């Protein structure tokens, strides 16, 4: 199955979402596995939009799943499971920022709150268009994008989602999603052209 085909099969309607969430809440581990497979991408994109770093976002998402599984009995609206998971991810990111700040890291929890309030390239073109680019250099450039475009870039370039799904995840129309991805692509190409030579080859 191609990435595009897989992305289409991952689209969930409200009834299917509710059904999976109810099965998860009743202890069905297979349902949990399916929810993780389908919602890992949106959660990761949201965490990246908050934290600005893919590695930190991955840690937050992993902890989010642990917290969610422990607290699945608190889920009141099964059809809103993604919104519920995003709230857990938000709180987990804030906690991570507080821990980092105690260690002397510069991450400010109040800045994450501001990013969260705002966090709600042309098609099939590799940003930068140069043969020397690596996945590591693209990820690093995405991490430096403004919050408005970071989530769209993760969906498009890393998750390879089609535009209708990106639009649904961002809560905007398909044309607006295309425009946001296009703007993100231009910003990425500019960032990659300006990156130091060594960074472009760094994984």
C-alpha cells in the first residue's frame, strides 16, 4: 500500500472514532493499537508545533500515550478522543518545559501556552530541491519554522498526508491548507538555502 493509499484508509468518521475509543476504554488493546496508528501523526505534529523540536515532541507524544492509557476511564466524549489526546499532549509538553527549566534549559512554559493558542511548498516538491539535502536537514529546518506553518509542514513533508486530511487536522478548508503548505515550503526552501554546508549533511 502506498503512503497516499494508507493515509486515505486512516481517515476516521465520528462513528468509527467513537467505536474505537469505546473499545479502548473497555480494555481492548487492539483498539488502542489502531488509535495509536491513526492519531500518532496529528499528535506528533501538534507537539512539534508547541515545542519546535522533533526529538522533544517524540518524547512528549510517547508520554502522552502512557498518560492517556492510564486515564482512559476519564474520556467522556469518545468521538472527541483526538481533542482529548491533544489536551493531554499540551499538559505533557508544559510539564516537560517546567522540568527543562528547572534543569536550566531555556524552554519557557508560558511560551508554550502562547504557541498552543496559535496551533490549531508546492505539492510533491522536495523543499530546497538540492541533492545534498538529508532528512535530518529538512527536519531541522521544519523545527525552525514559525508555529503557524510548522504543523502543516510536519503533516505534508514528514507524514505525507493528502490535503483533505491536512485540512481536517488543522480545522481549515482544503484551499487554505494548500496555501499554508505552499507557504511552509517556501520558508523551508529559504531556510535550507541559508543553512550552513555542514548542517545540510548532518543527520
